[in-house]
C-alpha cells in the first residue's frame, strides 16, 4: 500500500536551494569524501592514493527527476553538472550525483 507522503517535510530541515532554469525547489546536498588506494603489479609496484569528492543531491522526483548526464543545476548558489540520477523510495525521491562545473 502506498502512502501519500509529503516530500517537502523531509527536505525542510536540511534542504538547500536547487535551481534549474525557472524551477527552484529544495534538496539535500551530501558531500562524502572517499580515498582510493591503488597498487599496480608488473615490472614495478607502486602505491598511491587518490582523493575524490562525490556530491549527491536528494530531490523530489517531481521537481528534478528527469535530469540526465551533463545537465546543469545550481545548488546553494554553486553550479554543478549531473553525472547520474537514480529514483529511490517508491519514486518519491531522486538521487543525483554531481560534479562541480
């Protein structure tokens, strides 16, 4: 059974402004950092670390669910490009991975 959910309530406490053209709404921006360690084998062995920051934006699907690769969004007054999007939670929300423009 599906419930009539109000996504705005979920986004209200931690949300920031998200704008795409004339559409402005609220989303939650997460900035988890990751470190990747790689070891290559062969003629030589080398260890190195690469730091990467992945930006993940949670938005209402009805507002920004159609975003695709290389589209742009302004989140909290910073410009980003869309890397990928994934609908979650019975379609109410979409997770959008971003990179800074």
